[in-house]
């Protein structure tokens, strides 16, 4: 079916947007259209069945170009919001909610009827950052340094609380998807890579919230003390550090701790 649609003579539609800070700059010339972006040379960083990420230097800066060749899995391949559209919309949402994230440079997609043919989004490199999972290998001493660890935990708790208060769940809130600056005295976190994030309502919202918290604790339970994990949870709940856990808190904690049981 896919090959038939691509070979048939159907009208194609699409758009490409360069965000305001980069318009009328040399960067806009480099990333001026979707076709141009797909022809750019660059260093391939990662790949999966739907997309590839390239590191590209332009106008003296480093950018990450994520090129999609599929809209998603199953029916999402043909109808509904494509994965690339979800990812750029979520980055824009983070910005509206006041959450630190990478600067979105350009984004867009091309469709054939309702099926996405290709799409891309470009972000500017967050200099001197590392993802939290890499901290374990490269800077293990940071995880026992309260001067570094406390502000990182506090920021992650705040960002997660803001998302969930908006009824938005990340759906892949793992350490690898949180960047942190290498500044040991004043670390700053950034949320990245969120194509699966979505707003939920009702019982499914609570289930997805537990999943987000469990994703964070997947590495947290091995590399953070119980005290630090409890600090995160209390701040995430909007409580003081001296607050006594309620029965509802304890129930949610049990759900978080048991979420990945038998699946790791």
C-alpha cells in the first residue's frame, strides 16, 4: 500500500518553518527548506526505524537535525499526528510552560494525503551539557556531591510537577532525556526528545504519571540515596521536606516502585 501511494500521482502538501530568532540569518539560509535539510551532510549520531539524527555545523554553531521518514507505528503512519509533529509541538509547549529546553530552529513535514512522507526538526546544541545517564559514567562523584545534586533534583522535581499539573505526561522521562550543564556549582537541566508526550485525562492520566515517575526512578533507585529520592518526591508533590506522607502519597509510591517489576 505504501509503495502504491508513493508511486501514484497525488498532490503533496507540507510546510517548513524557521523560528523567529533565526529568520533572516545565515542559519536560515542553511536550513531554508525541508528538501535542503534532507540533503545536508552531517555526522550521524543516532538512528531508529523512523528517524536519524545528524550533527551539523552552520554559521559557527552546532545543530542537531532530526530527519523523519515515517509518521509513526501502525495507524499513526497514515492518520493522526505524526511523530515529528508531536516532537516539535512538545518542544514549543515546554517553552510556553517556562521549562528549559533546546532552542527550536526549524521544523516541518511533507504529506501525501494524510500520510507523512518526511519531516524534520532542528535544534541548536546546548553547549557544555551532558545527559543525566552519562553523569553516572563520566562524573560519578557528582551524584554524592550535595552542592550539585540538590539543585538538579529540585529542578527535575519542579519540571515534572509543571508538566503533570498541565495534565501532560512525557512518556519517556528517563535520565537520558534530561540534559544538565557540566557546571558543578550551578547546574541547569534541560528537557529534550519528547515525541511521545501527550495530554491525558481521567484514569489514564494517573497511570501515565506513575510511568513518568517510574522512568525517573529506574536509574534513581540504583544511584541515589533513599533520602534524595524522597526529597524529589516531596518537592514534586509541592510539599515541604518536613511534610509527612499521606496515604495517597504512599499508594502512589508503591505504584511507582512496582511499575517495572518483572520487566527489567
